[in-house]
C-alpha cells in the first residue's frame, strides 16, 4: 500500500480538502481555498495547487466558476436503481422509469428529437434486423436541478413501432415500454452493458462536463417474449452526477 508520505503533494492536498468537505467544514456552495491560498499553506508550486483542485473537480466534489474560484458542488448525485426502475409494475402502471431515480426532484427533457432513418450496421446487428433497415430513433437530453446529467438515444425497429405513439415526441404514460406492450411487443427481459470512458468533444459539450470528467455509458437491450429485440438504448451519463445501485437477492 502506498504510504501517505510517498503520495504526490497534490494528492495529499486533495485528500485534506476532501476530508474537510466530507466533515462539513466546507458546505455545498462554499468556496474552497484558491491556488494562492494552497501555495502559501502547503508551500507548493501553483501547478501542484491547481492539480489538487482538479482532483476534486474530476471526482465531482467541486466545480470551477469562471472568475470566481472553485466551489463545493451543491448538486446531489442521482441514485440510479438499475433493477427496480425497469420492473413491469413501474412502467406498466404508467410511471416513468426515471421516477425511481429522481424521487422528489424534477428531471425534465430539454432536448428531444424523434425521426425515422436507415440504421447503421452496428444497430442492425444489435436489433437483429437486415442491413439498411429502417429504425425510429428517439434522442433525449435530461436535466436535473439545472444540470444536464444524461443523454439517451433509443433505436426501435420501424416494423414494430410505425404509426404508434412511440414515433411522437410524447409517448404517453409509462413511456415507450408501455406503448410496446400495447403493440404486443412488451419487454420481458433487459440486458445492460456498462463501461466508463472519457467523453467525446460533443458529449462533453452536450453534458456541460468539467475538463477530465469521465462518462458512464450504459447500453440497454430490451427483449420481447418471443426473444425479439425491440429496443436498443444507448445512454451517456455524467459520472459525477450518478451513483449506480443494484439491489437483488442472492
């Protein structure tokens, strides 16, 4: 195990600031010591002080405000309950799958686009449809407490969802899965693949990410009772905005 003495100086400073935040010495919204303050207190170079503050920003504990300094982040991370949110009693009762995550907070879509297009080979393979087949896509950006937290892109086979509410901006109570059930293609099984990576420039801009913040990519595949794939949903999450929770019996 690496001893504290052998840790880089910037990491030791970050550890001290993190402890102060977690103990309540610095509350949400409070300004953290600036680079000059840290240089004087710890007798380090400006780059070391900057790296220490950067660690806290990358962890989602702090955020930089242009011209004002670095502040303890006031945003409370979302707890994404990966199993409960997809239960049939959730969307089958007309509730959004997102309501499980947000509890008493308001999550809204500020950008949405729905269109039919020719699927690329990757999506055709995932949906099990012929190369060049048509799909309906639904792209959405979700915002919570004024902060973009998630961008999602769903792909659905055109022969399944054509002329249904799924092709409209508002899919109605219970969302896409409730409408698929009405069409006789309700999902009965889901598979999610999760990975963490650095964002593309477009993703960083779309989610207003601080420099160095990774994203979580979740690709969910929904299967109907006959085994057919009825949706592929590619979600890009701000990693500093989410806690992923999976609660299940042994």
